[in-house]
C-alpha cells in the first residue's frame, strides 16, 4: 500500500501543482527499533525489505536508513529535517540541467501519510504544536484518504491551531482522493499471514520471498479464520512487520 501511496501523490502533483513542483524522488524511512511497536521486525530486516521493494519495483523510490539505525526514537519533524539537510546541503540540491556546472535548486521535502496519520495530528497532546508547524507549515503533507478515517474531522482542529499561530496550515495539507478504493493495510497483511492465507499480489514478490527465507515470527496462533465456518481455529503462521510488513511509514515524498 505504501508504494502505491507514492504513485498517488505523484499523480496529484502532476494534476494540481505541476506549475510549481515536479516530484524527483521519494524516500521510505523505516522507524528504529526504539519505536517499540509490537510486532515490528528488526529494523535491519525492515530496511532490507524496503530496499528490495524499491530496487525491484520503482525507478524513483529510495530508502533512507538513517532513522532506522538511530539508538533513540526520532520524531517525524527531525526525520524530515534530516532528509532535507541530506538532499540540499550534502548533495547540493536538485540538478535541473545536464550541465554539471549549472545551478542546482533546493528540494522541497514533504511528508506522505494516510488520513489515519492526519487524525492523530488533530488529537490534542499527541503531537507538539512546534512539530506540527514544522511538518505542515514548513514541509507540507500529502494525505491519502483511507477508509474509516475522516479527513474533514481532522482538518477543523488543525485549522484552528494554525490560525492561533498566525498560519494557514490548510494551504499545506494536500488531500489525495482514492479513485480506486484500496483498504490494504499492514495489519490486514499480518492477519492473512497469521491465518496461513496467500499475500501474493498484495506485497512485492521479493518481500514475500524475504519473509519466507527468514521465517519471521512464525508462531502458531489461535484465531478465527475469515473463510472458515466459525467452528475451527486458524492454524496459520504469523509474520510480523509493518509498512507492507517492511517499514513503519512511507514518510517522505
């Protein structure tokens, strides 16, 4: 799902922002093990799975392992600043000409997430206003609609908080509609694996092969099988992970 989110965001930019912006790359940034989310595979393996998925399915998506290897959890605002510094200061920005001596332009690094992420941002006390102002006001966020998460409910408090700071945050929140409904989630993928069901065509083959090779978290579980008659219990194996069982978020576009 997260790989698909990047493609949806690119379509949005081409249709609505092409006079101002062009998407030149996207980064997946898996969280570190210090995030302590139950069921996440080791950060090293999640980075490897993300790299496999990007290398074998995309010519413009990449993985930044910096966040994953940190000894402490890094807030989203810090990760965005890290990638901005890496691209603009260390790499010198974006080349706009085949001439190597031509001036390079600074990249605008934005956050990409689902509407469920936006909902957490609208909950008082979950995110600091300082971080929200940096994420939304300075970087901008592209929000992919997801079933069960109301974008409009989240926008109201964010608009109010921004106005109190003299900012119009709504200008920098870009809502991307799902024209083809897609409810695939990491939780659902894990459930399928737990029940011993196929996840083919839901994950890149290279990621499925990696999961099978390393036999992650394949402990038997007791759970009702969705295709059963309700009398038996699922006897499948469970593989734990996230971001299509590989990372914790498609952080940056």
